[in-house]
């Protein structure tokens, strides 16, 4: 096939094709995606008051709560350990965001990655205190992290 | 669909032909390319065998290099490397591999031989090793007739040379290397999942000083690409670098970093970086458009010659400038953040 008199397609022409494609993505698809994202965020914001966790949640009967707990157990057993950890992480993040405690969430994430990298608890606590984090804040972050581990 | 494909290929062909230059290599150039490829292949193999996520780190170095090459390509030329060597205009992937090999080799060598030194102490050692290595590479390219400089760059040179390489290279190379090394290190932290300590109180002043150093140094090296006109005479500090414009970029980088680090403290390095870049881009793109439209920013003839003619819809902003803004700031932001991370951890 001869596209517009093109005899051979060399790498540089390939890159030009990519550049035009990229240009199309940036100038047409990305703005559309941004508008769609904005609409999604607005819809989510309007929906939030009705279904937010904690105080906003409707009061349920004991039977409903027991049934929900039993269902949660079944689901939990079915899930892999990894999925549980992921869910716990997500729940913790949501709870911290709801409380406006993003700083504590950052501490929990730091503790998680520092422990993974081989640092011990005392070294992590010392490093955080050296950066001005108060003792109770560091301890709370460790206890929040232990809920994840 | 076939008609669309035909037009698409025709546009790519036109873009290719608009930037034709001598691609015919000499036997010496081919031999040199084979040597570079062998060296890069060995580096990749060694990194794969001996370093954690070594191949990814090599790719990060190559990516950082490519960003810099893409952004600054109107300042120099790379001819006669053979049709196979080019990926876009005269930017060569073989050259990208050569630079990535140097950077990776030096970083690994210094990190392994001086493990007790802190990161900020190793940084000048990286630059001290990379500068002569880069000078030797540049001297070889000049000797082979591959490398050359745009007229605006030659005009800005003093004319003094060392081993056939302009002495300005001894300023340009460490700055360019500092940016690419920082980029490589920042993203290595991310892929190696290095714990980065969250700060309770942001060091605003220190952050400003690092942002100032990054923007000012980078502006010095890319100064021949664009001319800043019409600013008050008192604001020019060196050639056409104006404290108004450069100061605005410094404040923008500084604010973006501090706002994101303050209000999105829980984000990981990737999300934070995307947020910094997003803020900077949203502010810098309309500013650049306005400055260009009003004659305050005039791109040099070599830079304009490299434009493909594609514009951002509904504006007169060339695609290269729109893409160049995030590339320019990606290197600066990674430099500032890398320095903040190594000073705090």
C-alpha cells in the first residue's frame, strides 16, 4: 500500500505519526476527558451528603447490622489477604480524609513504606519526631498503621 | 477510514520532509554508533543483573535525557547519523542511549563506591565525573562532524575552546546533567518505593532558594532559544534574562510545590508530581500565550524553524511550545523536589 506517495516508512515518520496522534489526544481527547471528569466530580459532590460515612449514614436496625456483618464476614473470607489489605487501606484513607487528617494519613503511609524498606519502629519514630511531629501524633499514626498490617 | 489514514500518513510525511538534512553517515560514524550501542547494551545487561529495578532506572535516565533533548533540540544539530538513528527531526535515540549510559554508569559507580556519603554530598561528585565524560563525548561528535550549534548559540559563545569543545559547555553540561540526574533520582525514589518523610512545617525559604537556583540555571542554558523583549531595562540581569519573567517562573514553581505539599501531603511522589506539573502548566500556558501574542517572547529563528506548524486549537500557540512548557517544568520540578527530599531524609 502506498499512503500518499510514501514508499518506505522509517522510524522518524513513525514518530511524526505518533506526534500527530499525541497532538490529537492532547488537543481533543484530553479536554473532553477533563470535562467528563469535572462532570463526574460535580455529580459525586452533589450525591455525597446522602451517602457519606459516619454521621451521615441512616440508622439501621440490629438485625440489619447483624446481617450486614455476616455478609461482610462471608465476603471477607472469600477475598484474598491482599484484597482485604487494599480495602482496609482504602477505608483508612477515606476515614482520614473525612476527618480532614491528611497529615496523619501521610504519616501512616510513611510508616508503611519505612517498615517495608527495613527501618525499625524506633528509628521511624525518631525520624518523625526530628521533623517536628509531636509524640501523640506519631503514636496515633502507628496505631492506625497497625490496623492495616 | 482509508482516506483518513492516507491524510494522516501524508501529514506525517510532510512533517518529516519539512526538516530534511544530511543523514548520510561516514564509516567512522557507523563504527562510533556501534560502539555506543554495545556500551548501552552492556550497561542495560549489567543493570538488569546487579541493580534493583536496574533496567527501569536506565529507562528513566533515557526518558529524562529525551525530555531535555526534545526541549532544547533547536539549539544544536545532530546530522549524518543514518536514517535509522533519528526519532524526531535531528534527535537521535543513539545519542539518548549514550547519555543515559553515562548517567547510569556514574550514578551506580558513585553510589556503590561511596555508600556512606549522603545524597547531597554525592551529587557534586556525579557532576564532577559526568562533565569530563560529556566533554569527551561532545568532542568526539564534533570531530566526526555529527554535532553542531544553532547560529543563536554560536553568537552567544565566547569563541574559546577546550579539546574543540566550546568552554561554555563547562557551564551548560553540569546544569543539564544536574537536571537530568535529579530527574533520574527522583523517579528512582518512586520506583524503588523509598520512604519520603512528610514534613510538619514546610521550609518555605529553602524551597524558594532551590527553585531560584533551578529556574535561573536552566534559563541561562536555554537563553538562546527565545528572546524576552519589551521589559523594563532595569529588569534585565544577564543578556535577555529578565527578573520579571524568570522571577514569575520561580514563584510559580515555588508556590505549586508548597501548595501541593501542604494540602496534598498524603500523595505519593507520582501524584504530587502530576499535581505540581498540572498547576504550573495551567498557569504558565496562558501566560506564555499572552507574552507571545504581545511580543514579549520572541522565539529564535532556529526554534521557529523546528516548529511543525501545528497549533493548539483556537490559539496561536505552537504545539512545540505547548509541549515544551511541561517538559521544561518537569525537569525543574524534579530538580527542586529531589533536593528537598535528599535534604530532609
